């Protein structure tokens, strides 16, 4: 089996191990709202990891990201993600809207732990519906481009443990960009020597490094 196929298979197994949590929380949360508290745990977990490893959380630790890659990816056309969804104004708008709604609703239902748990469940359900529509139209990871946790992780984690490209080895075949699950293009960071791939959306999944025919990438 090629190095790329092995890396892809390993990643899929890890993703499935966390993806199974997602339906439990989003469906079970409607019957047992305390499951909603899994969401703030994910928020803290994702942002904490970002300080050291960028968006590594979004690679396979995030149950929703893993579910979308491993399951929804089967029905998504995998089109080019429109630049609008990765733009700063879109990320900031989504962050402000979701955090404002969350804060207002928590204050409204304070201190009832069940109602507050349900706030998280409702928010997860609405954002997942949006993510699903975008995945079916474009790509499984469109939501991840402006997910508040992903955006914050992008900002605080940019440059943390980056993929590096050896420009002398790269033949510009662009395969690294084709296999990237969130459409980062490592070859675009080519310079005169060894350069860092400074795209904050990189999930540190290692698929590009495994796919590169010239071993020009390392993570
Ligand atoms: S896959 Fe390797 S050789 Fe091809 S463009 Fe990317 S870094 Fe360059
Ligand atoms: S740039 Fe490479 S390591 Fe980063 S997300 Fe894309 S394929 Fe994974």
C-alpha cells in the first residue's frame, strides 16, 4: 500500500473513532440536554490545542469535522470552496453572531443547567444543518472555514508546527493541494529554500507530506 493510502486509512480510522460521538450528542442532546455541555468542552479543547499545533483539533479530534469528512464526504461533490467562506469578514461575522446569541441565551436561562445545555444542542443542530447544506452543494469542510472554533484556532495557531516545503525538491505538480482536505495549497508557499506553509487553516493531517512524489514536504 502506498504511503498516501496508509496515511489516509490511518486518518479515517481516527476520524471514525470520534465521528461516532457526533450523532450521540446531536440526537441524544434533544432528549438529554446535558449532553450539550460536550460542545463547550470541544470549544476549549480546540482552542487550547491551537496554541501549540494550530488546527490539529479540526483534523480528527473534532467529532463534527470527522463526521463530515468520513460520512458526509461520501455524498459531497468536493467542489472548490468559494473564497467568501474563508474570508476574514465572513469569519468575524459568524464568530460575533454565534457568540452573541450564545451569551444572550445563557444569561436568559441562567442558572438552569438543562435549559443552558439545550442552548448548545440547538446551536449545534442549526449550524450542522447549515454545514450539511454547504457540504452537499460544495465541499464537506465548508463549515470548518468559518466555524468560530476553527477561526480562533486559525488566528492563534498560524505558524505553529507548520508543514515545510523544500523548494529545491518541489516540481510543482500540485498534488499536495489536490489531496488537502481543507484546500490549502502547500506549493504556493514555495520560495528559494525551505519555507513554512503559513496557512492557518492547515489541519496538520500529513496527507500532503505522504502524497508528495518528491518528498518535498515535511510536518
Ligand atoms: S506534491 Fe510535492 S512536488 Fe508536487 S507541488 Fe506539492 S510539494 Fe511540490
Ligand atoms: S496542507 Fe497538508 S497537512 Fe495541512 S491540511 Fe492540507 S494536506 Fe493536511
